[in-house]
C-alpha cells in the first residue's frame, strides 16, 4: 500500500440520493508518469474486485 500526497482541484460534486452514493471528481495536477500509472493500476484492480463481489 502506498500513500500519496497529490495536488488536485475538484471538478464536480454530485449529491447522494436514497438510491445512489454521492460522487466527487478530482483533476490531479502535476502528477508524474509513474504515479499516474500506479493510480490507474489501483483503480482497475479495485473495479475488478468490486465486480467480482457484485457491487459494481
């Protein structure tokens, strides 16, 4: 597990409803290529895990 401290700006906030959780979109600023690749790998792995559990 890696902890990252990154700069970003909030692009969009969607309020939660009784049927769906809220969402927050962030645009990361000045992220190097290695960190970006690490974030993409983590995101894809997390999505796969959630699909296997039937949560996505």
